[in-house]
C-alpha cells in the first residue's frame, strides 16, 4: 500500500529533527545515537524510530533505550516547536538489526554455494 505524501514528509522531517534533538540532550551517550529510519503510523500518532546498533553492546543498548524513553516528552516538544506542530507522534525506539540479519543470511548463502560447487 502506498504511503501518502504527508506521511512520507513527516517521516523525513522526523529523521532530520530527532538527531538535532538528541544532540541537545545533556547525556553524552545519547548525543551521537544514529537514527536510521522513522516509520509513522497511518494517523501519525505513533512513530517507530530505528537506531543504528553497530557500535553498542547489549548493556549500552538497554541504557540508551531506557533513557530515550525518559526523554521522549522533551523530544516531542522539540519536534513540535521546530515545526510548529500542535502535537508530535509518540516515539517507540528500537535498534535496527536487519543489516546484521542480512549479513548472516548472505554468509549462509555463500556457504551453501561453496558446498554445491565442492560437491559438483
């Protein structure tokens, strides 16, 4: 199903605004968190914010998610003020592990391919 232009625009704006908002926080560990993607619900009441997991271990990930959840109202206010919105979506933060899954699938396919070549 195609997304509306307004929804795509909102997602794009949030991908720009959230890193700006994160850089203004007092927590050093949250300042440099990379936002990979933002997916808004159809009514723009909720937004899933996908973060880059590549440089964090599990303990750091839990810390970042918990502190981002605590800073959610600040992030919402930042977005509302920056764009003049009446309301901002409720953010749900999660780390995007799709790249690591893709890499492991690629390794498996290469292994199968080499086994097929070896067995003729």
